[in-house]
C-alpha cells in the first residue's frame, strides 16, 4: 500500500501504547497471547506455506514458551523497562515478529516499525497479530505495529519516548538510528552486521553413513542457502579440524552439492554475483590454492593460509571458504568482534564455547550445532535479551 | 599466433561455422596464453580455477570474466608505457566506469574490424551522415559515455555528420532541413541509440505528422531495448515507426559491449544478429554451464580483438538465444542469435541493510 507522503504512518496492528506499565517477564497474559498467535499461524493456510513463519509459530507455541520461562528463572525480581521501540530488518521479514516477542516476554510495551516496502510475510503475520490482539485487549493496549518511510521523523519521535530500543540493520542504519536522541536511561540493543563460521571434525564426517552425511548437508543447507548466505549467522568459512580434512571436505561438499543442486533455486544473476565474488577474492590476493565447484550451486575456495581480515571474506549464493587445520589455536587471533555464530559438527560444543572464553576472544557469541544457525533465541548476538530489556528490583535476600 | 592472425585478417563472413570452430578455439587458446603470460592477475585466476591453457579446449570451456570485473579492477596485459588510452566508459546508466586499457595495436585493430563488419552491411562508400543525438552528447564530461563512444566510433562510416537534435534533445530543424535539402532521397547513413531514435525522433515526428524523405537511408542503431521494452515497443514496432516517419527500410540493430569495442554483432535484413569470424557467443544456464543452440540463457561474448587487456571472454548480464548456424536467409554464414534483454534481478535475502527499505 503506497504512502501518501513520507510522513504518513500506517498502523498494522494494536494501538499506540497507552499503558506502558511494566510487566514481569513471561507474564501469563503475554504467554496466552503468544500461544494464541502460534496456534493461529499454524492453522492459517497461507502462513502454513511460509517456512520462516512456521519457524516463528513453532518457537512461540506454549510448551516452548514454558521451557524458556523455566530456563530463565534467575530468582531475581524483574520488570520490563517500559516502552520498547523496535526497528525491524527489511531482508529477514519474520524477524519483526521475533523482535516483538522478545519485548513482550521481557515485560515491555512495544512499538515495532516494520519495513516500509510491503512484503507478503510481514503483511500476513501483521494481519494475524492484529486479529489475535483483539482477543487480548490488555496486550493490545500496550503494543502496536507501524509502517512508515525511513526518511520520516517518526523514528525520532518514538526514540524520544523509548526506554529501550531494538535496532536491526546494517551498520550504517544502526548508527543513524543510534544518533537519534533518547531519554537518558534508554537501553539500546543493536543487531548490526555480523558474520559466522563453521568447524567440522574431519574424522566425524568420515565416520558418517550416507544418511548421516545427507542429514549434515541438509542442516548446513538450511543454515546458509535459505537466506542466500546473507544472514548474520550463516557461515562463510568451514574449518576442517584434524587428520583427513581434505577427504572429509570432499565427501561433505559433494553431499551439499547434491542437496543444493535440487533444492536451491539458482538464478543467472546470483550465479554471476557468486562468480564475480570468487574472482574478486582472487584479485584481492586471498591465499586461495584452488576454487572447486560441486554441482552448480556449491563453490569452495580452498585457503592455504588464514588471510588478514577473515571476517570480511564473505560469500553469497553458495560460495564458501575452507581451511584445513590441526587445531583452532591459529584461528583465535582472527575471531574479532564481527563474528557471531560458530556452528559445529563432530567437535564438542562446550569445549568450543570454553575456547572463546579462555582465549578472551572479542568475537563469537554463540556456539550451536550445524543446522541451528538461524534458530532464534532469547540470547542473541551476545545479548541476554530478557536481562537487557528488564530492570532488577533489588531487595532483601536478592542482591 | 597463426590462427589468431589468420582470423583477424579474414573478411568477417568468410567462414562457415564448421570451418571457423577449430581455428577460433585455437585462436582463443593463443590469446588466453598471451594474457596468462602478460597479466599476473589473469594468470592467478587461471591457476585458481585449475585451467591449463596449454591444452586444447572448446570455446565453451575457457574461463570467462564477468564484464563488471572491469568496473572493479583495472586489468591489463601491457606495461604502463605501452598504454595508448584507457577507455572509461560509464555505460548508458551505470555509475562505476569500466576501465579498458588499450595499446595502439588493439585500438587500431578495433577500428579495422569494425570497419569490415559494418562495411559488409552498408557498403564501402562513406555516405552523408545524420546522427540522431545532440552535439553535446560527445562533448566535455559526456565524451566517455557509451553513447559518445558509439557515435564517434560509427562516424568513420559517414561524411560531415549532422546532428538531428539540439542539446535540449529537441529536433533541430535548421540542421534537418539543410541535411534534407542537400541529401533528401539520396543514400545516407543514419546512426543513433535505439531509445533516442524512438523517443526523440520517431515519436516526435509522428506527433507532428511530419514525414521526411529518407527512403534511401540505411539506419544503424544500438544500445539496448530496456527503455523500449518498458513501452512495449519491439523490433517490428520500431521498424514500422521508421518506415512511417521517413520511409526508412534498411535498419540494422547492433549488439556488443564497450568492453569489446570493434567486434560487434550486426542485425541483418532477416532480423538476426550475426557472429563475425572475429567473435562468437556462448549461451549459459543459471549455473553458467553452456546450453545447446535454441535455449535461452546468459550471453557470453568471445572476441579475438582484446590483446592489451584480458577481456576476450566476457560474461554479460543479457539473455539471448542462438537462432541458427549457417542457415540465415541473408546468406551470411556463421552463428546467428537474438537478445531478449537484461536478466532479471534477484530478491536479496539476509539481515544486512535493513531499515532502509
């Protein structure tokens, strides 16, 4: 729906929050609303065809909400910070709903700005939220979804009212939003540009039977190709750990090539972009010994050494870097603050998380199994979101 | 470089496709080895791709470069003191210019081959020339645009170029009347960019109801169909418009890239684009693998002319289809094809650059 002028604001759901009194985290009326939303999205025939919407619906079904509530209980008295203003990302459409859910679960009132360019996923989920809110008037009174032009003054007006802000976007977008004045105690949670990598245990991959190998390729496919590798948590570099790395890599990439060859809708434009990225990497003097393709959809640049600026070496549309390594030690100095997620297979994830801590790394906020890179959680991008979006009421026995 | 020199010296339509194929592949091999030996970046690309240029290959097997790479990097196979000029064409709507490094020999080769290809369609005589554009298009900071390059490049085929438009892109009737008084009804050469001819010449004359006496003219146009496609004007509609406003019937579209100036693909009277002996095309699928004749896909252009820069094998972002081989009703041998326009842009998914949208 076109905007009449760049100052107009379209309200997709809810009302401008009149009641911004904080709630406790995981408040019963909030869980009721989200569980109801989950049911509605899982029953909506249109929404059932959208994989990302179903992931969100699955995430906010009641048993999972209960599990998150129990896992978070830190015995502290907490209340939401007040009014949270969210600027949702344009290119991962369903994240506006996750952002809203984070604010709700923390006990905040929420103003969520969805991208100004209409998108089928956003429009559908927003319409379902509007419908479900009618059945939850207490939640409706403190939450709203709005759409307006990025160039308008609305972001400044909402920022001036905000007790917390969740800002999703590229570095430039986030910096521009952070420059807008907020009340002195406002807390910003900024999700800016990040990158990710993957570690595979060579022997574990060699030990897989065909079904296990295909499952691994399937998980890796979901981590990367579903978002054209553009998601912050999608890996760009695969580190093959231990003896047999070259054979394990061949085996894995061939399996991924079969999976992506049938399931990834490659287009000429993407193929040209990917090929140009490959050639640019060569001209940028990355230490590439060979580029190999596995079917049409997988291209792997084989590094002979770790270059400067590993975090900046990113692929699109199925372009990966790999390196063979005996240990992770040489990698540690390269894991700067731009790294977000480390996906792993065949390597103990607790040990990997301990590695990040013991090596005092600036980067890597998250260690998950291959296949879970895109799974959203209440700890995201290194932030404990409930912690960030609540305040603690200290009292006797609870420092 | 026997095959390469032989082919460069031949008339553009002297060989059947079957006679051309082995010579052409050998010539591309020679050129590829030349660039490998004289451009370190290019040698490294071949190395990373695992391509052995010392073995024989079919033309579809040679590594190609996306044309846009020349916007990102300056690649050259000559030393800096051999550089004759650097073409910095910005394209018709592009922002970042391509940088094409020419030595004197390559520049001379470009105009020699262009002359022979165009001459095959319009004859050797230099005709009075009418340029459907404004004189300002080739002046000052515009001088490096693709439009200026086209106008200046084709000016060698005409005499005393007259500009049909003023710098406000309106018909310049003083110039037009003078040109028609001197040459109306005679053989003349008309040149312009496709959308300029349509928007500023055909449509304006149609609206005025004017008909010019240009029925002996031959018209050459290029630059792409994007803007006309938006108005649902195709090749047939374009030609019908020219018949109506000027009785112009001999009309040749041409296809080519500024990155491969000289070896252009001319449209014949049968409406097909022709590969000359000095150039060829390969059609590729969404994974960049070669497609059989008759399939629609990305157009890769191969030219034997680029010697001072490794641009002999370039991937465009246009889609095309090979129509036939050695079977054109116009009688010219070789491969013929048609262009469908730019390939569709992809929707980009991912989390960067968010709130802008």
